[in-house]
């Protein structure tokens, strides 16, 4: 009986450690697909966990659909015309590590 309890406990701890390790280093948009209206501006949230929670330089770029959406230096996105755009946020850490997060933004008419 003690061996079974020990084995089950060991399995649970192993699964917890494995799951925690997978989620430890994360850099993504909180909403990788979002919608906004023409003329509206939003600043989407980023999830930064583990080593990506460190200070670093963030840069934003519209990689496609630039006529539908603009993105400011601080990450504020403004809907210009109805359509779809893709945005990439690049995080460059002080140690030179680079990580990218991408989002698809649908711009709708009011």
C-alpha cells in the first residue's frame, strides 16, 4: 500500500514539474486573434513568463495588412480600414536573446 501511494505521489510530482517547466518561459499575445473597429485604438496585453519576464526592448511591426491597421512604438494598435492584419512583437533581452509573438487583428466597420 505504501509503495502505491509513493508511486502515485511521485507521478503527480513529476507531472507537476514537467508542466511547470513547459509553461516557465512564455512570450505571447494574451489574445493571438483579436478584433477591433475602424478608428479604435487598443494596446493588447502580452504574457511574459520565466526568462521573458526580464526587462528588454519591445518592438512592434505590422507584417501584413498595413493599410488596415497601424501600430505605434508602444504597441497601441489602431484600426484604419476593414480588413485583416498581422502584427509581430519582438522582445530583445539584454543578454541578446530574441523572442517573437504574433497576433492576427481583424478590423471591422462600426
